[in-house]
């Protein structure tokens, strides 16, 4: 009954985006929120990504190709969200590719300056057509938590992820979320197991309601 109340009372289309490092629980939370709020989920496309296996085997060779693949898909997703009449909850944002992953690869020497500048120029052009989400949910997690959750889901192509790679990404995520000035909600995944504890999921839902509707 509560779900139906929110669905009817706040029947406007919104864009809810979930951001966070690899293994932070974005896909899980997207599933849970789409079920609770009756939102339409938009998942990150990983199974049909022909670059991921090659990238984790040879990051320097395939970094630019992978980032262009993601940027292309993410921009298409944004266009689909803009055209939709539903409220969309999105698994990962276009900002993370350009503000975190690509700069991290460049700094680690895994993407050339020429490729990085080309990528950044393309991203900046796209930003002229992109509006920020109505709410950004950031899943903050420590490296041990990320490693544990990556191992639990057992994706073969993630088996070779380097710890230093995850660490550098986490550092960039913290810098980015501090500088993000739009509406945001930060969830500490080390302390909030929304996947396994109902009370933790309910706490997250209450915080989202407060941010979107001024409730609680």
C-alpha cells in the first residue's frame, strides 16, 4: 500500500543515478529500488561488452577502446532517460567514466595523453546535452569491502583486477563526490548491508524519500 501511495502521489518522471566503485553494490541497489518504488531500472551493460576481458588482460592496449565503448553506451542511456516518461533508476553514471575511470587510466600510464585528450574533448561536447540526475546516490566502500563483494559475485573477467587499480579509483571517487554540487545521498556500504539486511534497506529507502519528497 505504501509503495502504491508514493507511486500515485509522486507520479512524475525522475532520473535517479547510483554511483560507486567496482563491487560497491550498484546493480543490487538498482534492483532493490526499482522493485520497491516501481521505478524502471537501467543497468550497466557488462555481459555484452566485448572489450572487458581484453582490458583486464592488457589495460594499456585496450583502455581507450573500453572508455569510448562506455561513453557511447552511457550517452545513449542518457538520451533514453530524457525521452522516457518513467522514473529511471540508473546503474552507474556518465560522469564516472570521464571524472574517474579515464583520468585514473591516464595517471597510471595506461592511457596515452593523446587518447585522453581526445576522450575528454568528446565528453565535454556531450555534456552540453546532459542534465544532472534528480538524485545521485553514491555507494562509499573500502577496498576490503569491494574485494569481498567482487569475489562473491564471481565474474570471471574481474578476477584479475589489481588492488592498486581499485585503490586509485576509490581515491578519485572521494575527490569527485566531494566536488559534486548537485543533490546527492552518500551511503556507507561498510556499515549498510542493504543486500542482506532488511532494516538497512529500509534505512536507505527512508533517506531517499527524505531527499526526493521531504519525508521523514
